[in-house]
């Protein structure tokens, strides 16, 4: 690739980036009400919070774009804390939900910050504050100015849990001069599957530095099922043994009402069924509540049950807060994972498998194609084409729940075989740190 062409694309990127820059601040405040510290952090304004690192120990900056990517960062941070006890570990996230999730889940000794915007002056402040010796990207969020800064300061980068859809490949190809230098810059790239490895090599990554390791998200699922201090959801929800439970998770757009339709149909056949319905975005709650009112179906909000101000008496509970869906999957018998009837590409369809639960989902699985192959190979997942198909399948399975539970056990066994990515990722990171002959603490002027 022509260096002048790459430079021209980078110049154009910054020209386009700075054009609407005046509107970024108001947009961030509007999108994140009540999150002033997060908004300040996006501008690289971090105050005095910074990890204390003994001389000779590395500073490692890990970036997880949102809560989903942060899920894969947590087991890695735990393992790095064990292998590099003196290291300064920094975790950033670019969404308020991811930032709060990281703050709650990160192990002791990890400092969590909002991810800096990709403006050169913002990155200058962030690099002066973090002073990283290694940058680790979880999945595939790539920012041109960030990588230009890494290259200029000679800070190595590692990609973990890397995955690329064909749609992403097409987008990166159209902007090849801007992104090819980024793919080529990585010192190591750990991809989830062989298809991901093939795609990223085609985009310019070094074949010799690119390996298939699976995803550390799988390891995090095991950690989360072993968490001891979780609410007693069965008691909070007043669930009796043997009572069927429907869980609809991460519901998007029309799925929010489609799953209410599916629950209503199943409850006609098994009147004691309880429904736990969780939209991906909480602004859908009023729409779902109206649908239930129009159909004469009683419902309550999870937040009120959790606060113990109400006892559950209604057949439907609307999950009106974030961060609890994974735990609720443990209670389900008929489970649907959203973003799959709508053309979103799917959310984490492996989460139910961690609880030995099979999952139903729609046909749009571009983002979770590898997970779909894993589950479908052992009968741990069921594809439905539309809500009518879902209702038909659930009406058949509601009478055969013990048999369905067997599919859940197969799903968990398949998940067990995916464990171990975290150990492979740690080995890659340690290898890169050994190869790099940088000082553990670059002088501040090197990042100015």
C-alpha cells in the first residue's frame, strides 16, 4: 500500500472527524444523563486516579468497547493479576453501561476509565495519564488516531477475542488505506475462529502473528455462575418448583411485543407459566407495559420486586434494570435470546448454556455464528423463523420440559470444551512483553 495514500486517508479522516466535533459534547451529555464523570473521561479528563506501578513493572491498557467486551476482559485481568502481580492494569470502556459494568466486575487493583475519544488532543491527555507499555484491544474496535499514537510512541498492540463478519470485512476494504496499517501494526492477533483469522489476514494482518484461540468470554461465563453473592431471584420472584418460566432476553424492537405474544400463547396451554421479559434498551418498557394492559395481562416491574416493596402476584415481570439477565437465565425453561428475529445479528446466545439451558433464537446470527455452530452441533439451540414458529415450538416443548433440559446439559458440555482461551491470551501478552525492549515506564515527554 502506498504510504502517501495512507497519509491522505488519515488526513481526510481527521478532517471529517473535526467537522462535527462541536456537537460531540452536547451529544454525550444527552446520551448519558447523570454520567458526568463518564462524559469527562471520554475527553481524557481523568483527575488524579492512576495506577501506582512499582519500577520495572509494565502498564497494560485493555480496552473493551462495551459491557459485552468487558465480559471477556474480566477473566483475563484476573489471570494477569496472578502472573504479573506488580503490573499496572487499566481497563477502559466506551459506553456508560460498559464503564459501570467494568467498575463493578473488575478485580481489585484494576483501574477503570472511560475510553478517550479519537481526537489527537484527547488521546494526548489519555496517553500522558496511562503511560502504557502495551495496548490490548478486546474484539475489533479500531480507532485510526489511537493507533497512530501507538505507532508513534512505539507501544505494541495485541488483539484478543478478535472476530470479523463479512460485512465488517467489506467496510474495512473500502477504507483499506486507513485500516490496513492498523491490522499490520498488531504484534499478536488472537482470533475467535478460523474464519475470523482468514478474514483479518486478508485485510493486512501478519499471518505469522495471527492465531485462533477462542474467546475469553467463555471463561467468564464459568466465573459468573460461581459468583457467591447474588440475589436469591427465586425467592424475590416467588417462583415455585415445577412452575414453567419463560425468559426473553436482550429483546430488540418488534421482539419486545413478539415475545409477549409468545408468552401469552404458551400461558394458554400452561396457565401457571411465569414470564420474565428483558428488553435490550429500557425505553421499551412502557411499550411492553401498554401491550400487556391492552391484552388484560397483569404485570409487575422487577425493580419493585427486588426492592421488596411488592410481592410477585402477576404472571409477567418486566425486567426494568440492567445487569441481571444472566442470573435470570438460570431460572428459565423456555429461553429466547433477542437480536435474532430482528436483523441485528444476535447477542450472547451462550449465556443460557452456562446454566445448562438450551436457547431459542431467530435466524439473524451474523454476530454469533460461531456460537450458533457450537450449540446447534449438540442440539443445544433451536432456530425459529418468526414468532409463529416460536409459539409452535414452545407449545410442543412446554409438555416435554424434562426432555428439553437434556438439551441444556448438552449445551453446557459443549461450552465446557471451549474453556481455556484466557490462558492462551496471557501467554501471548507475556510473549509480546518479553519481545519488546521498551522501558517499563516511558518518560512523560515521549507521549507529549
